[in-house]
C-alpha cells in the first residue's frame, strides 16, 4: 500500500461531518504509537495545574491505583472512538465519564484546559516526531472531534478552532502552572508507571525518567521542580524519536487493521475483559473536602 494512502483517504473525508472517521484512522492506523504517547503526555502535563493535580492526589486514584486509572482513561476514550459518540457503547462511555467528573468540584476552565491538551499535544507531537505532520485538513478534523467530545461532556465556551485551542492552552499554562507537592506526587507515580511499560521496562529507571524529562518544556519541569536535562540529553532523545519517525516512513507500510487501546499490552487491569459501565470510580459524594462544603451534582451523560 502507498505510504500516503491513509493521508489521501483522510483528506477526502469531510472534516466536519466525518471527523470521527478521520480521527479513528489517525489514532488506530496511521499514528497509533505516536498518538498514544502524545495523549499520555497531554494528561501528564495537566498535573502541573494545582487545581487539577491536587484534586487527583486527594482522590488517591492516580497516585495509589495508577495503572487502573490509566487503563480506565484509555478504555473509556477508546470505546467512544471505536464505536462512535452516538453508539450505545459511546453513550455509555460518556455517561460513565460524566458521572465521575460530576462527583468532583471541577471548574469549567480546568475542563476546557484538559480538553485543549488532547487537541493540541498530538498535533505538536506529530509535527516534532511523527513520520509526517498532520495536514491542515486533519488538524481541523481533530479539533472538530474533540469539540464534539467536549459538548458531550457539558463543557462550556469550547474553542472553535485548533488555533483557538492552542492559544487557550498556552495562556492557561502560563497563568496556572505552579508547584504543589501533591501534583508532583501524581506526576512521580505516573513516571513510575511509564518505567513498567514495554519496551521501557527493559531500561534503567533513571534513563526512562531522563527520557521523559527531555521531552518536557522548561515551564513544565519548573512546575514539578524537576531538574532540567542537559542540552545533550534533549538532543539525543529527540533525535532518537525523529529517527524512529524516519524509519516508520521509509520502512513500514500503513496498518491494514486498526490497533485499539483495549488491544495494547500496557492495558493490564482487566485480563478477563471489561464493561465500560464498570470502569472508573463510583463515589456517592465528592471524597475531596472543599471550603464551601458543597458537592456538585453528577451529570447524567450526553
């Protein structure tokens, strides 16, 4: 198959009405590994916003049951992508996600920010390390897909374009990135989980940590009080990722069959299978104490 056959296919699809099909092709066939890494780093950087990192720490989920929380996040989003937002499975996944979010006191701005990371970081990752960058048409479809996800989640004032998402993300991080020991603890637990994923589980932990830090911008490192890697380390690891992209471009053919999140070896919490309705947490009331003593009502779903 022509190496650019899938790109040609996505560019023939409508970026508004067929954005789910385009994102499905990009995520499961064209760039499955790259997008998995980019979305993992997208979620990781949200811990540097104290209102997010502290909440995740106080629930005890991301630092005490890191593997399960990682798996639940991947599987819920994967169900929506694989089956479609309007499918019974997709609606169940949104309902499960909204029930969890609705149990906590999360601001609309924080929700918009997390959504923005899922829009912006894969586009930037592929521009830096992918075997090719996304086309403008694909970027539009990518943003449209997550705008629809955000609407199903009840998020208000969603940015209308990729450029608006990127501007919002950059401004939000510049204003809100700050150190908090609890957010740092969540980040540390996530990095430890990374060391257990193949093939990084074969490398020394310190080297894996250095690799991860070499991909972080200085403001993100500073927000976690992580030491800055040397310029040599940054260059070596980034060149290694670029070399991988070159290898994929010239040595591999496009995937004929999709690779879904549920099929990945680093999803390990449900060896006997799962139902989307059983994923995540089920707090009856918000387990995090707030100054007002109030708990928001859970959303019922899309």
